[in-house]
C-alpha cells in the first residue's frame, strides 16, 4: 500500500456544543420512575442548541481544522453521520457551501451505521492523493429516561487528508461484517431500540472487535504492546477497558472516552476521540481506532515527525472547555424534540423558503460573502444592486467578494427579545460591527451568564436559521456568539 | 423651483373612531365611524369627494389588499381610490397623498383615511410581518420592541447614560402619557399608572418593560382636505392648513455602513430638517405649541426629542425628567396620551395625531385644551430605527386672508 505511505492525515479539529446538561439534573427529573439513573448521574452531557444539528457541528469542526489550510485545493468532502437532517438532499453540499469550498469539490454523505465514521475515514484515506476533507458529526437521541438520553452527547470531528505535511499515516486497516443487531433505528423513527448490554459486550465487542483488531495489528506488523493509543467508542461504560485487557494492550493506552463533558456522540465519537488523541500524540506513536456496528472497522495509524507542526484552532480540548452549564432538564427535552411545549400563536408563522430565491442567493448567503466596493471601499452585506454608501452608489459589478465568517466583530447594539417566538428565549438580536467595517443585524446565540454589552467580542457560527415545521425544511445562516461562554 | 405645500392645503374635516379592543365592529365599520365624523365636520357631501387614499398595513387579517374594501365600505363610487402601505407611517402618507392632490389642482376635495383591525389575530402584540423571500433567508427574526430596544444600548454607549437614569427617563415618558390619556375619551387605555408599576413591569425586550410599549388597538382616522380658498368660501374660521409633510426612508446607511452609531433615528432627523425648512420653522423648541410623536416605545419618544432637534443630543433624559414635555411643560407632547394610551392601529395613528393637533389648534380639545396653540407637529415612524420610515408634518392656523 504505497499510496498510504505518502497520503495521510494532515490536520484535525473538533467541535462539542457549548451547552452541557448536568446529568444529575436529568436523573433528578426522572427519579420518580427511573431511580436507577442516579448511578449515571456523574458529569455533564453535551447537547445541541435548538439551532444546531449534524450539519452545523460539521461546519464548526471543519473550521477548527481548516484555519490556515487553503480551501480551494480541497478536492473532496465526506460527511459521516447517522443523524443528518436530510434523507434526500445531500447534507455535505450544505457543509461545503458554508465552508466556501470550490464548486468542483466532490461531495459524499455516509451513514446508516455506528461505523459510518470509521468506514468513511478508511475510504477517504484509501481514495488517493487529492487533498480531502473528512468530517464525522452526530447527535444521537435518547428517549426521555433512557440510558441513552443521560449518556449520549453530541460532537463532530474533522480531518484534512493529503500528501503534504502528513502528521499520521495509515499502516493498515481492515473491516469485517456481521449482522449483529445490538440496536437499530428504522427509517423515520426517533429513537434506537437496544438489546441487552451484557450480550452486546460479551458477544459483540469482546469477540468481534478483539478479533478484528488482532487481524489488523498482524497485517501492520505491530504487536499489542506497541500500541500507544487505543480508541474504541462505545455507547456504554467499561467496554474499551475490557477489550484492551483481552488484547494485551497497556491500560494507559486507552483513550479518554470524554464522558465527563460530552458523552457518546454516535458515529462521530471515535473520530472525536482521535482528534483529541492527536492533540497530545508524539511522533512515531501507534494509534488504533476501532469502530463497531454490524461488524467492525480497525485503523492502525502511525504519527509522523510532523505531528507537532499542526495545531487546530482550539481543538477538542478547547471545545470541551468552552462550556455553559445547564440544569433545566426540560430545555434538553425541548431542544431534542422530546416534548412539545406550548409556544403560542406566534409560533404559527409560516416559515416557507422560496427555493428559487435561496438558489439565487447562493453566491452570498451560505459563505456569508459581503461585497467590498471598489469605488469607495465600503464593505457591505447583503449585496444589493448599488453600493450602500450614499456618497458612492456604485454598481454591484464593482464589488469584490469578502467573506465575513472568520472576521473579528463586536456588539454594536443588542436586546433580549421575550415577545417573538423563539425556541430558546430570549432571542438576542442586535447589530454586529465587524472590525473591517461591515455591519449587519444578526441573531446572537449561546449567550451565557456573562451576557452581552456594547463592545462584547463575537465570532460567527453557522446555524439553523429557521425550521419550517410544516414542510420539514430547516434553513441555515450565520449567527454571532460571544467568544466567552 | 418647487415651493412646497405650505398653506396650499386646508384640513376642513377630521374624524377618529374610538380606539381600543373593538370586539363589537369590524374594519369596514371602523372606517365608517371615522369617515362620518370627518364628513360632518367638513360639512360636505360624500359625492363631493373626488379622490381618496386608504391606508392599511395588515391586510391579511383585515379587509384584504387594494382599495376596493375601502371603496366598498364607504361607497366611494366612480372616483379614484388608492391603497397605501408604508408601515406605521401610513397614516401620514395618505394625508400627504391627499394634500398633494389638492395642492396640484387636480381635485378640490380629497379624503385620507387609515384603518387597522389588529385585534382579530387571537394574540396580543402586532401581527406577523414577512420581510420578503430574500430577507427571510438571512435577516434575524425579532419583534418590533426588539428593534427599538436596541436604541437604548446605542444611546447608553454614546452618551454614557447609566441604565438606571435611562430607565427612569423612559418611565417618565410613559407616566406622563398615561396622565394625559385620562383626559382622552377616545383613548384605549385610560388609567393612571405609577412610576413603580412602570419600572417593575415584566420585560418585553430588554430594557423595555410592558409599560414602555404602546398598546395594540383597533382604530381608524380620516381627514378631508381642500384649498384654503374653498375652505374660506365654506365659512371656515380658525382654519388649519398644512405647513409641511415630509418623509425620509432608510436606504441602508444605518444597517449596512458604520456611518450610524445606533444611538438615534437618522430618518427622523432627515424628515424633520426638510419639514422645518418647508414650514419655515427656525427654532422648533420655542416655536411649536405642541407635538404628537410616534411613542411606540418610551425609548423612541426619548430619542425623538433629540431627533426633532428639540433637545440637544444627550439632553433628552434631562428635559424629560424636568417635565418639559408634560402637559404643563415648555412643549407639551402627547397631550392626548399618544400611542401609549390610544394604542397603535398602524395606518390610523398618523391621522390620529393630526386629529389631536387639528382639534387643539381650533380650541376643540375639551378638557385637554392647551392655551392658544397655533402650530403643532406630528411625527409618525414606520419600521424600526435602522430600517425605517419617518414622517414629520407641521399643521398650523392659517394666517392668510
């Protein structure tokens, strides 16, 4: 496999939603009927705000990985998830648009298994030499009072692949298939149906996973004792520890499952752990990544001398640290659509998207592209037929594209609106002033205890703008969030 | 060279429905209530009206679009009736259109009428607003109070005003209007409220509490205009003429450039300058007898006192707290209780303001009557501070022969 020698991972990034629910609050809410949840009540789980999903998390993880990476050279983007918002509308196309990738980019969604992340990464690593972007993003749902609700989280991880400044190469990978139905979720169903944990552990992980790891290590000519980092994401506790013991891999090689501040985030979770491991990995270390779901995937990776040369914008640890504590369980239940609250008649407003208009606006809305007027220098969003500066009024033909999503900005005006229908009241809205001169009215999200004031520094995030509940169509745009949670 | 419309148009009849939650009548009857009073006041026949402008903004929950519903309701047979919509400034727009028709010499008598039936939605507050297919894709949601509440943040940052001082001045604005509204039989809310009630009310859009927001009501108002010569021939005394009606609309400067700091309403300033010039007013603070301004929110009225060049920038807080705009102050503002007490049936409000000034100038304001007013201003504001429509009109007693 000479190709894999020169082609590999060149960068990585991660995203975990800022919102974290204290598991003790979840357990307390269900204590009357499920007192056993108390034993799972440690730590906090990450959860998506009402306007986050597997698309928006994917965009944030990719931005974390792509900071100084030239975006126009990326030839393909793969998005792995089992919780993508669209069944038939390519989700990775939306991600590519938000990232401002070239229109020639090859896009692909993979899903339908907890192995989507590992299978997708193997395919992307084996596909060749062209620079690629691989993202896994998931927000598995758990029914209220289930072990999944309290244990699951949400996250995304992104990897750039290429031949230049490779930080980790694939030594070997193998897969096996087995119709071992530990859980399933039918088309259109909200929640997974799980079989008994003890059977899944003993017959699934401890046999199928152990077996495939042994095969792959043999192919890579690596012994169990040489493994520095072992990554196996599982939806319940203690699985990786038991697998490692059986394989004879050193206990300290077990990667942090990130249970304390995130929770199992489906097909993205192993990739999140990989991005977390790469933050601290040293040159020439062996990383084993295993994925489980109707079979097994195993990747054996070796870090290169260049491992220290790449840093994500803030990384998984930065995302984990950027936390906002929540204890109101019903907020989680509402954001996860587990409960239908009375939002009043204002929520009846029609949110129909004119798809024709959306297509016409694709040169400025997905990539948040302002126009810089060559006549007077005014940077303006949105771009209308004439320059907004009354002393200029040059034609839009004179504008140069100027994306705003990475531009530093601050609050000019703001308010917290309790009157509008908004799924996370109050709706913070106000003018955002960019340092380079652009300004526009924006929604401000994930505002924490520190609140907002004139001058509060902001960064831009790609989010769901509105959800058309009648037609089942979410539309996306950029919002602003205070840099300090 | 254009000379403007000063003293070219006289108002000879006005009408205003009772404002409020008019569960008893629909939009057509609201129009009729205002129309009949105006017709009677003018002393002319329906068939003498040669052109009409009808304003309404929330057509889907009212009578539907076009001017047909107004023509049907008022039986305006065989004449041009036009429908006008320019958000909350619509009431001033229909008056402008009717005045221009008379000033141009096209007609002798024109009708302006604005009506809004807001209480058929099933909920409090203004009905849904759609912003168009493109803006819907990026412009944030947000209520009207949220649009105006941001002025408070901008104002505090510009003038270094403390949250408490600003909130107290805002509260005084509402307190004063509620005092005045007690004397207005046609107002919706006729109840005195204390400063404590205002300051401790539930939050609507920070820092605007419940009493910082105007009411939401059903209502209609109408005006009939003609030339001063015809008005004189009809025997009018204490004739009220239009000195100016000017508008300014946002073109994107506030919302899309750094030429605006968020602390004032740019369109009001532009409209006021043009209106004072057209009317020949040099020093509005000393020349005006009264003002009816667009107090949709307390912070709006506060900013408007500076935007109309009555208070110097940063000084409105002090003028308000000093009582300068109270009914016994230097320049009474909202002597009828304003939008605060009348509520804001959108297209009717601009004409309702003119109705109060018109009656005050003619000494017909009953218990509210001020001493010998001779010139008054109305200020009618549509949209939000940064995407808005400002209308400033000046009405006065006719000095000509």
